[in-house]
C-alpha cells in the first residue's frame, strides 16, 4: 500500500508521542512497587488508562472491524463484554480486591487454599494471558505488513521492540499514562471514522443497501451463503449471528476475563483510594463499548467496498468475473488499516494508523506486564529469597521476564500468521476466567468454607475442560463447560466443608 508523506508524518508523530510518554513515565519508577502498582498513587484517569490501554487492543479495534466485515453487529461482543466486565469490576470487586492486601489475584487464592493452588493457577493464568499477547502481536503484524513492505518476522520484531519501550521503562505508569494519551487519540480516530462512514454510506440503512447490491444474488454473496436480503440482514444486524451460544459465550468470556486478569486488578491496586479505583473502572465501562460500534461501522463499510484474496481465488475457480472497483485485501485483518489509509484525509489517516499500532502495542505490553507480575510474585519470589526481598532484583527480574514473554509470543505469532485475532482473544479470556474466577470468589466471600483440595482440582479441571471443549463438537461455547466443571467441584467442596464442620461441632 502506498503511503503519502502526510500519512508517514501522522503515523511517526503518534508513535513518537507515546514512546516519549513511556520514557517520561519511567522517571516515576523508583521501586518494584512503583513499577507493578504505581505505588498506589494513581488517579482515576490513570486507572482508566491502564485498563483501557490493555482491553482496547487489537481485538477491540482491528479484530472487531475484521469480525464485523464477516458478521456485522455480533462483533460487538468483545467491547460490550469488556464494558460490562469493567462495570462489575467497579461495583463488586474493586474494594474487595484492595481490602485483600494482595498484589496478585492468585495471592487471594493462595491465602485461602494454599501455595500449591496459587502455583497451579499462576501457570494456567499465564498461559491464558500469553495467548492474548500473541493476538496483539498478530494485530500489530497485520497492521505493519499492510502499510510497509515487511515480512511477518520483521513486523513482529518491530512490534515487541515498541512494546518493550511502552511498558518496560514505565510499568503501570507507562501503561496508564500511555493509555490516557491513547484513549484520546483513539476516540478522535473512532469519532472521525464513524462520522465519515455514516456520511459516506448515508446512515446504517445505506450500509445495508450497499451490502445488498454487492452480495445478494451475486456469485460473491453465494460464497458466504448471503443469497437473500433476509439472510444478509440476519448475518449483519444480529448480535448472535454466529449462534446464540457462541456469541453470548464470547461476551461471558470477556466479563469473566476482565474480573480474572491480573492486568486489570493491577490497575485497581494502583489507585490512591477505593473511590478512585471504582471511578477508573466505571470510566472504562462507559468508554469502551462505543469504540466497538465505530469499528463495526468501519467493518461493514469495508465489506461493501472490498474483496479478499480468498474470494478472488474462489470466484476464479468458479469461472466467475471479479467485481470491478473493489479493494483487494490479503487478509480480513487489514480491514481497519486499509480504511484509515484509503478513506481518511492523509494526515488524519496517518494518525489513525499510528493510534491503531499503539493500541495494539499497549495491549500487548500491558498483558505482558500482568503475566510477568504473576510469574515473579507468585512463583519466582517464592523460589528465590533475593527476588522476594530485594526491590531492585525484583524489578530487574520483572523487566527481564517481560522481554522473554514478548520474544516467545513472537515465535508463536510467526508460526500462525493467518489466525483470527478475536478467536485468540475469546479463548484467552475464557481460559483465565475458568482458572481464577470461582476460586477467587471463594477466597473473597466464602473464607474457610471450601477445603483447599477442591479448589486445587477446580483450578486444573476448569481450563482443561475449556481447552478440550474447543476440540469437541459442543452445541455451546466451551467456556460454559469449563465454568460448569469448576462450579460442580467447588459446590461439592462447599458441601464437604459444611459436613466436616457439622461433624466437628457434634464431637
């Protein structure tokens, strides 16, 4: 794709701005506590920025536009579920998290069920977060290979280099301050893009009319079984176009994932007060869903003006003519970046491209920080007295761990370059929820009532059930299977705990 000088100016200026904020925020880091939790001094907008800096990432932007290109409104589940999750985080969990006196969610589990449960949970949670880090690198790679003549490996390496600048110097301060700046840029980008699409398409009805003229009763529409107006409306205007169990399950994955992910809890712990933490999460709940709507409009607009390389190959194999005037995409992951480079004024388009890239970079770096905090606090510090007692050593190990995570994620991303970004996101969130959510709730509100061995079994069984369910022809989302398994095990444990208490009181 050809970029003008104004495109490049806007893109580079945006990236340099965020890097500068990351370097500046590094001056606030004097200890491991400053790095991991901001020293408990963050305001509500820093909390909001830290949450959104990770949640509003490649899945919420590039991935949502990608999914909307094929399934319309059902692509809203990532940002809608994120917003609901932040609302519940603010109202139900912010104060209990802070009162627990813990630094990680797994420490809440450990206090109640013992160190073995914490270690097992840490490993499974880290796997879940790692999957999402891979998704961020996939998004960044898709963006870079769209606008620059780069191969996947080069683009992936550039991505992690910028992720390192973004978070390694500043930790929560870098993620939070960068998140606020990114939030402003992203909202400007989304508003401009949404207004432009709405105007160009003459409203939502105009978008659907364009899709009808391109797809219904045409060979291109037959490739996606969109041969009638009814089938097209059912596909693009329904929140459950991919099936109620799949789409609702995806939304539930996001809700549980928000409540079960170290990165978002870390933002809550970084706040200077319970009220500040609650306000930061509420701001995130309010601000995230509209971004999804803007990305959906962009995805629908591009569906009416683009054709994929796979569709071109399929039409040629059928002996059908290729529709004229359409932009060819190598991958549906290119929907948003191609829109920004093609349909926006050049300087604005460059700013949007830079914002998208930083959005992805911020998401990956925030998740890597959360994963590193889990590994260092819940595993490494327990194995090494020096890591536990020396703030400087802890900080060095945390930063080194982040780099190892990012390099490992690049290797995986290069091996699966064509994967669907949001599929990684939903799996990652569901896996984290199945590991942490119910045992954590037990540790907060059912203290002393569930024997530790039952919690340990659920921590193993839940994520294994989720992973296995993804390979089985289930009529519902695999997350429901994992959560059901956890719930049954913990319910049995609760009953056993009551029985043991009754026996003790009797004797």
